[in-house]
C-alpha cells in the first residue's frame, strides 16, 4: 500500500468551521496514574538514599554499572567525542554554537542587565540581575537524542553566567551518542552524568553524594521526566513542560509550494502527534501544496511518521484573506509561525502570540531549529499566549534594590504608615514612623 | 500571663549550627488530600457548567446571590468606594500607585522592550515583546484583604499593556472592603467579580458565560486557591505559589536596635508561620535587639501573632563577621533582605539570592511593601535562587523574530542540513536545502 498524506481541508466560510478547527487543535497531556505513582516512588527513594537509589534505577532501566563514579563522563571523553566527528559536522556544530551564543548575548544586553535610578531625594530604586548558581540540563537518550537541544539549553545558561551546568543523559545499554557529547563540549557543559528518567531529575533536584543539587532544571524528556519535573517544581525551578511540536504557515501564495510542503513535513517528521497547519486565502495554492505533498512524500525516509502526523493532526485551511489568517493564527498561538509571504512585515505586526516568527520565503523553520541563533525551545499547546522561548532570562533572576534616603524616609514613611494602618498592620506602620524625625 | 518573644539564639561558631539552622528554616507546604479532591471537583464542575456552578459555590461558601450579574461590581461602585475614603487614605493610595507605576515603567524600559539586529548578510534576528491579552487577579477577601496587593498585581499588568484586567475578590456575607475596591479603581482594573476560592480560579481559567477566560492568573490566596492555580497551570499561566513571608536582616550594629526589632515585628505580624531572622557579628547588638523586642512587644496590637511567629520560627544568629552573614543569607535566599549597615554598598555585591534587597538604615521593609515603587510580590521559601519579583515581564511574553535573507539561507542552509542529517531529520535538512541555489 502506498502512503498518502491528506491533511484535513477546512475553509473559514464553511459552517461549523470553529468547531472543526477546535477539534483538530485539541490535545491534552494524559496523566497516567501508573507513571505518576512510579515517579513519586523514584523521587522519594532518591531523596532518601541518594546515589544508591540512582544506581539501582540506572541498572534496572538503562545499563549496568557498579558505582556512581562509572556514570560520570570525563571532560576528556567529551573532547574526544568532538574530535572524532567528521570535519564538516564539527564545523557545523561550532558555527551553530557561535550564532546561538551571539544571539543570546544580544538578548542578555537587551533585556537581562541590572538597572537602577535615583529619585530627586536620593532614593535608589532598581533591579539587580544575577545568574542562577547551578542548573541541570536533561538530554534524552536513544532515538530522540538531539545535539541541537544541548546547544539550545546550555548556551543561554552559559551566557547568563551560570556557574555550573550539569547535564544528564541516559545511555541505554551503554550506547553514547558522540554528537550529543560533542555538543556538550562545544556548549561548555561543566559535568555530564549518564543517568536519565525520573531518577536523574530527582538527583538534580535533591542532590546526592555524587550529583550536585541544582537550582533549576531544563530540557525535554518523556512522560516520566515530565512528571518528575512537575513534582520537583518549587524545590527547583523548571522550564515549561512541552506538548507536541507545532508549525503554522501563513501563505499568500508567493512562496514555492514545495518549500512550504517540506516545512510542513519537517514538523510532521518529529512524531505522529506533531501538528502542521497551513492558512492561506488562495485555494489554488492550497492545491499546489497538496500536490507537492503527494509528490515528495515517497522520497522521505520518515514518510510513515509524516503521513500519520499530517493525516491525524494536519490541516490546510482556506481563509477569506490574510487578515483573517492572522486572526486565526492568534487563536492558535502556535509554537512555530512561518509568514510565507512576499510582504512578511505587513503581517508580522498583526501576530500577537507565537513562540517564534519566521519571516519570508527563505526563513524555513529548520534554519531556526539549528543555527539562525534564536532558541528552538519554544512554548507549545497555545501557551505562547503567556509564555516565551527559552532564553538567557530563564537562567537569571532578579532582586529588587531599594535604598531609601533619609529625606525619602520622611515622605514615604507617611504614605506607608497611612496604608499600613488601613490594612491593620501596625508594626509595618510603626517601622515606617520610627524613621520619621519628630 | 505576659507575652514574650524569644527568637532562637544561634551562633555560627557553635557545633551543630548548620543542622540547627536547617531545622529552623524547614517549612513545607502540606498537601491536604481533602482539599485536593474538593478543588478537583470544583474545577470540573465550573468547566462543565460555567456560571451555574460558580453561582452555586458562591452561595454555599460566601454570600447569597440569585444570578451571576449580581456578582459583578459596576465601575461606578469602584469609583464611589474611592471617593468615600478619607482624603489622607485617598492621597496615600494615589501616591503609592504613582510610585509603583513609575518604577514598573522604568522596568519595562530596561528589560521589556522588543529588540532586533541584522547580520551583515541582511538576516534579521530579535525578539518581539507583547503583552498578555487578558489577566485575572485573585484578591483574598476577609481579614487578609490587602489593597496594596491590588496595586502590586494590577499596575505591572497595566504598564505591560494588558488589554483587560479581571479581578476576583470574595465578599463573605456580602461585606465589601472599600479600600480594596478603591485600589482596583486607582490601579485601572477592567472588571471586578465578587467571587473567590477555587471556583473563581476555575472561572478565570476556563471562562464562563459571564466571566471571560484569561491567559494568566496572579495573586495570593488560601490553600484552595493555591491548589486550583497549580491545577490550571498550563491551561493558563500562573505566578509563583507563595509560602510564608520572610525577612532576613544583616546588621553591623549601626542601625538603632528598635528599628531593626520593629522590622522583625513587621514580618512576624503577618502570621504565625512568617519568619524573621537577624544575622549579626556583634553579640551586644543582638542583646540590644532582644531588649527592644521585650520593650516594644506589649505595645503591639498584634503582639500575640508576633510572639508566636518569633518564638516558633524566628532566629537571632551571631556570625563571625559580615562576610559570613552574607554567605548564610545566600544559603537562605530570603524573600526580604535588609542590609542594616552603615556601608550597605559594601555588602550588596556579596548577596546573590533575595527577592528584594533593602539598603541602609532608612530602608525599612514596610516602605517597600507599600510605596517605594518595587513590587512586594516576591519569591519565598528559597525560591529566590531561581525566581524573581512579580514584574512587568510576568505580563509580557516574547516571540523570536527570524528573517533569513536569500544570502543568509545559503550559508545557514549548509549548517542546518549537516546537523539535521546528523539527527536523522531529513525533512529538516531538505527544507534548508530547497532554499539553496544550485
């Protein structure tokens, strides 16, 4: 049987469009009671027994090891992995890292520096921005081992000034991915442990005799890892817990149809739940994209996953015009948003919610995924309504700075005391009044 | 029986200091299975039945009402509440709001503006910063009804450019707090509903026929509210879930002892679990603070709460020197950190983790709580290791901007394709290659 990929066809003019779109967008993270209980047990054991528990779980789930010391990679192993790569891969990794670093340096400069000002009475107000002391980066092992994720998590932490970056990566059956280790080398990771799953998250959150306790954990993982991250949140910081990856393409018909079709494929090839949506006012162009899909699908090594994703979750949607396409895009708040248009800067200001916006025909999502510079860890499942790409700011925190001058204490003291008495907090009021001269 | 307040006395030179300090700091949020189940039920009901469920719960827990329309306050009621206040209270509220607004405007300018740059080949990279569309602010009713919290939550949202600010505040037995309503008026809240508890959080997160669905919910609440916020996280954004409030005072002995004692009181008067700690190298000064506590406690209207808090969770700690005091402060990562020193700028650079830092003798925490300008919603329970004060940035989100030029697509395409093939993602590689000219 030949594979075919037929994303759902919708038109905004059809009755029932809103419901049909909502149904196609619907996704909810299942919480599996079995996983939840297993994770709760693993966290409790690691918290109580430290290394011994981590070692036991690693032996059970991943690989044989007699001691925790065997589960740490030496810096020389990371370097050797890097040097073992073909020159072209090495150079690509270094170029990508260089661009990601310079983008995040610009980000730090634009939005991550300390600031302060003084009032006329000499009172100083501001915020001091400091890096998180120590972070943990979770890197999945096995088939979804992405060296680019190592760069995207570790480099912003490094740019933020984080003192220690501890990476964990499971190595099922002891198999190490040299590209992942090379990325750790290039990104400046401090220490690497070959542990994974909930036991790795627990080790990072609570610390063990061997694994140092971190302040924040970032990085993707399976359902066990996601559950563990949710549970240790508060004890440590975490990044967002991602749903399936998504792309939305706004097309005015000026970008070659096979470019757009391949961009839809590049989302769909991630996994069967990934979502690829095209919004376009031009019915003929939509036909052309479908034709390109039909033509190119058989050439794709991951055709089966692509077909399942596009058939199950994809959509080609005809809109009344580009303005309406932008409105619908805002409703979807996609992770990746391509403006495949000859006038991308006309539409960009209309787009309020998206993880990353790719402007113009030449900006394929894949360039952003690897090496344009911006982070590829982005909010999914409409969370772009209220959250942001992973960035330097995720590895920094702020402390307010307040230095009230003697003169300032006189005027501010009266205001604070008035409001504090109003709230029935007399010690607050008295503390302000004590600083007022009689 | 006369009340006495005797915070635990510790010295860093004593054996067992670390364990004694850890024991005193220990606090963990209990999760009550009964509360969890009740909240899960309430969320499910409101999600399913909307207004009808909200109305039922409000009738059961707070006040009698026949229709949801009776649970919305008109803008004219907010204005009337403001105008009903004594002139001094009105002016204090307006002065505080003005200062909080101008601080947060400076914050937005310093760290919340869009930015971008172009590479030599014309490729544009940056981030667009946009406000959240609609936020919900939870304001507790009853005895802990703080108008200052209304200002501290609503003003940063307003400065961020949030389109609609929906406030919920329960009014048990129909009793409205005029200062809270006046604060909503001054802060520019869009709509106010007199609902509370988990049902209010559910209404904001899912939307009902009457209450619009929001994108993010902030503001403090009881255990039901906290549990509901945790559960709707992902559906909407939330702020941190706060533990008991804390102050840590670093004193070199130059600030009048009764000022410091009153600052400890002002934390302790919040509730019995609040934590007040003094770190000081000077034993005589510690004695003087204890003497001031003894002298002033009987005068305090909330003496009973203060005594319970200081006896149960307070500590006066003698350190070897100020440097060591700073180290211990970093370990504690306090919500409020006062540097009661004649040379606060000598110590400030040593302090890495704190919600807010108050410099010098005149900067009582209470000035910051009400009107200095910085936000009083701060990370508690050591979460200042990885999180920040509530700010304009909590009501904004970022979208990466990427516009790769034709020339850029040539060089970036080679790098992306190399890495994508390395990860086994061929459609990613092909999407990059299609943009490369043969």
